[in-house]
C-alpha cells in the first residue's frame, strides 16, 4: 500500500523543505490578499489599522512554527524512515495547528464575542487547506519532477556512434553523473571508480584518471539518488556517508567495531561498514555473486 511505503528522500532534503516553507508562505500571503476584500470577517491588515500588530504576530508565528516543524522533519530522517502516511499526518497537523491559532486570534479580536468558535474554525480549516495544503501538494509534485529529471543514470554506449577505436575487452558501460540542474558533469568507466562520499548536498567522487592518479570530483547531488539509481550494480552503499565500488574491494576485514573495506590503495582510507548495511555488503562476498568477478584492467 502506498501509504506504508517509504517516503522518497527528495521530500526530506534540507533545501526542499526550505523551499516548501518559502513557497507556502508566499502562496498563503497572495491568497489572503485576494481573499480579504471578499470577506466581512477577515481581520488581517498591514496598513494603519488596529490589526497591524496581530497580523504581524500571526505571520511571524506561522513562519516560525513551520520552519521549526520542517527542521524537525529534516532531522527525523536520521532516526527513522518516514512512510507516506506519517508525512501526510505531519502536514495535516501543521495545517490544523495554524488554523487553531488563527481561530483563537479571531475570537479574541471579535467585538463582544460575536464569533462562534466552531464556525470560525471550520472556515479556517477550509482556507488553511487551500493556503497551505495546496502549496504542499504543488511543491511535492515539483520536487518529484526535479528528482526524476536529475536521477543519476547507468548508461551504456553500445549504440552510440563514435570515432573512437574500440579497445579489446573494454567495457562499454559508463557511469554518468548529473548535477541537480540536470547537467551531465561526469562520465567514467566502473573500473576507474573507487567510491563516492557524501558531503551534505554534494558528493565527492574518488576515481583514477588515465594516468592512474587518484582524483576527486565534487558535484551537487544527493548520495541517496546514487544509491537508488545504481541499485543492482557494482556501486553499493556501505555507510550513511559512503557508496563503494564493490569490485574495487581488496579485503573485507572484521574489527572490534565492525567490518571495514580495504580498497587496496594507500590514498584511500578504510571504509567502515555500519550495521544497517552489513548484511548487504556480506551478500556480495559469496561464490554466487556476479559482481565480484574481476574487472579487466
């Protein structure tokens, strides 16, 4: 069932969450500016009216609340994997919380208690669903499209016309890396790639060039995108911070704190294998694993 599936990582990225809050606030302000002239109960006002400070207080409070909530959502991914139903519930609680605050302020500002709580709250929920729920859905769809376009793809060039002389036993398979703007930034053979390191919203690609020298290339992309795109290939997640080319592993060693991967290069440190990925890594070190066949150098 979709509601029980794991939430895509692109909805919990730092910049995605900031973008969602920013877009939602701007959308809500535009909606209120359009709505106020047609309502006889709206109390918002940014001019010289007596509701200037309550309006400012409500706007600042809402922005602060949403910012804190989204920051907690961002940090939650370190503690557990959020399913779709929890994300929907989280967004719903945000909307209802803002509606409760709006209703309370409306009752407090109403002359002689002329407003009825449940009637005010009912209207607030309707407008809150439009002013906040709408932007949540739109931003989610937008980031889904961006993530799909920016997904790192595993490509082969068998059918590509080229004037390059084919090398005997050379692999035609290439690993192509795109940045978050969808621009192709890097293309290299799997036999030259050692590992990929996460650095917040960037990744560092460690590889050897044509001279056999170790190089580092940095581009703006998420490690999670790499993991999802290269599932079933020689690129395997071994740590929250690393994806390793399993064919480059010279030794798997058990130490007191767990397993480590030795890539057989003095310029590369030992890569730790965390408990989350231990079974996955160990599964490649079997006689049946086709990914451990040696690469032709």
